[in-house]
C-alpha cells in the first residue's frame, strides 16, 4: 500500500489558497491596469504617429526654435534652483529653528497651493505691470515720477519676471517634500555632530542636507518637470514680452492656422525624453532611502535659537505669504470691481461678477463643467488612490511565508504606477490624449470625458501621496486584529481602514479639487466650445483683453475652491468629533 506524503498533501491546499481570487485584490489590480493604460496607450500612439509621419500636417519646427529651447532652459533652470534654495531654507528654518511662525504658521508656505496658478499669475500682472501695475505706480509716486504715462521701474513681462513668477509657483511643492523629510529625519545624527563641536549651520550643511539628499533631488526633479510643462506663466507673461517657451510653442502649433502637428508632436516627444532621462539619473545615482534615516515615534528635534535673527526669518515668511497670496488677491479684487483696468477707483461695482456668473455663456458653461469635473474627479481619484494605498500597506503583507519578495514588489509596483504620471508634463498629456482619444475605437474628443481622464492621470500622483500618508498613519495591528476575528478584507476596509484614514484622504481631496478647478495647460489643448472649462476660458478672456471679467472669474474660482476646502475640512472634523 502506497502512503501519501503529508508534506505534499499540505502544500496543495496552501498553493490553492495563495491563488484564490479575492475581491479586494481583483479591484486593486484592475485599478492599477487602468492607470497604466492611461499612461501607456497615449504614449504608444504618440510615438507610433511620429514614426509613421504620414498622417501629420506641418513643415517642421520652423524658425526660432533655438531661441524657444534656450528660453525654456534659462527659465526652468533658474527658477528651479532659486525655488529649491529658498524652499529648503524655509523648511530648515521652520523645522530646525525657532525662527518660523509659531503654530500653524509653519504650514503657511504651502498656502499658495490653495490659489490656482493662473489666478496667481494674473495677480502679479496687476501688481507689476510696467504701466499701471499698482506696485509700479506706488514706486513712481515715491520717486516723484509721473503716475499716468510712466513706465516701470519693474517690468513683469521679461525673462526675470517669468523666473520670479515661476519660482514663487514652485516653492510650495518643494517645501512640502523637504519639510516632510526633515520631520522624519532621526535627530541623533545631528546631535552627534553638535557634540563633536559643530555649530547649527555647519551641522545643517554637512549632516542634515546630505541626509535628505534623495528628497531634495526628488523635489528639484519635480520642479523641473513642472517648470517644463508650466503654461500659465509663459503664456500670460511671455506672450506680452514676446518670450516663447516650449509649452507655449506646442500650444501655438495646434491652435494656429494651419496647424503644425508634426512639430507639436516632435517637441512633445522631446519633453518626454528629457524628463525620462532625469528620472533615470535619479534612479541610478540616488536610490530612494539610501541616505535618509527615520526616527521612531515621539522623536523631537531641539530647535536652534536664532536670537534677534528670528525676527528677520519671520519677516521672510510673512513677506513670502504677502507676495504669493495676499497682495495678488487684493489686487485682483480691486480690478474686478472696475469697468476697465485703470487707476480710477471711483466707479466700482459688482457688474463683472454678475456678467461671468449669469450673462456670459462661455463662463457659465465652463464653470459648470469645471465644478462637475473637479467634484466628481477629486472624489473618484481619491477613492482610487485611497483604495490602492490601503490595500498595498495593509493587505499586501498578508500572504503566506515565501511570498515576501513578491509582496514588496507589488507594493513597489503600486507606488511606481501611481507616481509615474508625475513624470509626464501636462502639455505632453494634452497632446498624447488628442492623438489617442480622437479616433476609433476611443473617440471622446470634444467631450468632458477626455478632460476627466486627463485630469485623472495628472492628479493621481498628488492623490496617492496624500493617501499613502493616510494609510501609513493607520497601524497594521488594526487590520491584523480584524483578521483575527475573521472579518473579510472588504469589511476591514469599509469599517476600519477607510474611516480612520479619512482625514488624510479629505486633505488630498481638497488639493486635487483645487488643481482640477484651475488647470490650464492640458485644458487649453483638450477643451473646445463644446467642453470648455475654467482654465481655457480664462486664457480666452486674457487674449481678448477682457481683463476685469477675467479677474472677476478668477476670483470666483478661488472663492469656490476656498469655500469647498473649508466645508470639506469642517465636515471631516465634525465626523472625527462624532467618532470620539
């Protein structure tokens, strides 16, 4: 009689259990495939069309392309370095000294994220226009120069003005990354440097900054990608100063008549090559986690005392908030109440607001479309990001022994797929989506759905960052305890993980909502008369010279975004109080 090997008999059920289809894993894999499809399919269509070249109109890149490339290099290189230095200095002051603003003030450098990019640029135009900008008028008055008919002394429509505006625009995102890295850094290595006799400045330069070098490089890389793709700054400031960059040239190739599709696609592919080369350099020379050291819970950093210099650093914080948020909003409010932009403040009214909200069909339709896209899109994007991050961090570690390598690989795959879209400049997304979704079998061009999927791809990295932080704050012992009591993964996700991670998901929802309401770059390429959105309409108002209407419309967008942010955070805090 042949006896059965008990080891083999026990392995068979375990193998079957491993390959058992679980609803949570099916949903997670389907979401990953969907995000990957939105990246890969348009990119393949773009490359294939360029290689064929038969169906493209146009005669090449045209004259002046060398100047366009040089302008892009100067603007992006200068502004990314300036923003990186300034943001890192602010983060060091806020996290390592007593020179920051007390309490919530240390989070004020990210407050300009609440302002859509085009709104901030318009505010700086009102402040620094060389003829009737409010700051220039005030400076001419102090210098005894004529107020009306004068010029300067500051000209925002120059390369220096574009570098200034882009640097201010890039600061919040870099600050978020570097300040988070500083908060996570183990203070023991800094204390060892100080015990050895090094002062705070030397410790920061020789120990602290090298320890967070991967985060600094990541922040700098993201600033370069955003700088290459930025559209609001160069199309408003550069057009007036006759300074053209790559993102604006691609837009002109598509909108001018006759369209030069071949040149637009060539430049878009060049953008992708440059960005992927930078990503490859990051993965090659600065692998994540090699230098940073994370401390345990309860870690506290002893702040360095700056003495009287803390008043200087606090003045820098306040000055940055004024120039990036407060003053632009005040200037826009004044102009929005005027019948036309001038120095005459005697005839102020709310007629421009009445026009954009009720009379002008383009603004009312764009507002409705953007509200639908931002509300629905932010909700769906945060559901996707939250589900993927919670699954990867809590259920991706529950497989049987021997699967550890694959599980780490799956979690890394989730992080890779959800962060990779940040590599694609928004201009490239707009161009690729036109090619991919304007023909059979996926012809959705001219509808709001092409904008919806473009926004989903562009915003999933920001949503995933917020969702990842929220998922990490929920201890794994909670999901393990739920498993001990034989609760299914669906029940654990619905009744434990999602409610506890809701504050972080709500914060991510607000950020995605604001980004989608004010998105300009891809919207200018993908939207038309039938699917107009806020960003594209603001550009149309600018090009038509309707400045008071444009400022009123921009402030309406900012007010809606601010009210939505306050409502969501209030609702979230109320839910937390009830749960306690």
